[in-house]
C-alpha cells in the first residue's frame, strides 16, 4: 500500500510541481517543453501497463494485434508478473504452448515473492491445461486436483476439472464433482454444459435435454460444444429436424484451440442427420 502511495506521489506530484514551477518561473515556452518531457517520462514509466491494456483489448477482436502489444509490454522487462501470467493464458488459448509454458515457469522462478497464492494457483491451472493439450490428461487432473486440495475454488477450476473428469471416463467421480460445481455456480453456462455432457456420456438424454433446453432458452452460448451437444441429444431422441438445425448452428461457431468439438466432427454429424432425414 505504501509503495502505491509513493508511486502516485512520484508519478503525479513531481510532474505537477515541475510543470507548475516551469510555467511560473521560466515562461510559457519552457513550461510547454517541460510538460512534453514529463508526459514522455510518464509514458516510458507506464509503458508496460499501457501496452498490456492495449493488448488485452485488441485481443478481443484481433489476436495477432493483441499479442503484438503484449509482446511489447513483455520486452520492456518491466511487465507486471500478474500480467505475464495473463499473457501466458492468452497464448494457451491460441495454441502457443511452448511460449506460454516458458513465460509461466520464468515468471514464477523470478517473481514468486511478488505473486499472491491465488496467482500461483492460477498458474497451476494454466499448466494443467497445457498438460491436457499435450495428451497428458492424467497429469492434468493430478495438477488440478493439487490446486483443488489447497481449498482454492473458482468457476474456472470447476469448469476445467469437471471436464477433465468426464473426459477421463470416471463418470461417478465426475458426477459428484459436477454436483459440487453446480452448487458453486449454477448460473455458469460452461458448468451446465459440462453437466449436460456428463448426462450424454451416461446415456441419460432426457436429463441432458432439460439442461440444454434451459441453456438455449436463456440465450445462445458463444461456444461450439453447447450447440453440438444439444444437437446430438436431439438426434438421439429422434428430433432430427431440430438436430439438423443445431448442427448447422454449430458449424457457424469458431473452432478454438481449447475446443473439445472440432468442426470436422460437426460436419460428419450433420451429414449423418441429413441422410436420415432423406429416408
């Protein structure tokens, strides 16, 4: 807290005094010159944070542009360690696993004393996702359960570890965990999608349909899994026309690196339903 107050005094107070004194004692021309110099100094000082903010905003519409600004922030050598971990997660989302892993390991090694316990646990979550994408699901679950066993709880943890349990085939454990996840945040669409996915794996299509009916009544999700899973449930219960419609909608969703459903899988399912409708 004291450091933040000191930084505010230095970054705001000193430039204000310098600018005011220059205008009063050295004249307008020099005062403007000092003002420009102060703003340049402030930009250099806050450059990592400015680039980080620009990077996170740009990433929403243009991933390459977002990465460009984040890399500029990192290249200053003064990027906040918490922001480096955010940058690493952005890289994971786009499949840049090697670089993300390097950033996570380097940041923890060099700045562990500057990171909160929550930051360190979030880094472990990201590492677990990297393990999963490298086909080490067992290692990913072990890493995630290590975080869970510390008592840390978050929506992202329930989303991710719930999915991992389902993918592992341990449906009994998955169901127990998903019930806990729903108690934690039953409003989260990804958690509810995981529960619907679990019911699909168990062959309980009526229960799955109830989940997805409610999800889509509340508004269309922004990820491919929900559309595909709902279409698959509709196909299994014989509502082929509606299933066809939702498979088509799934094809309109972006396929992300972390997606568990690929567009090629949707295309196969859509062709299957279209053939059934012709009969």
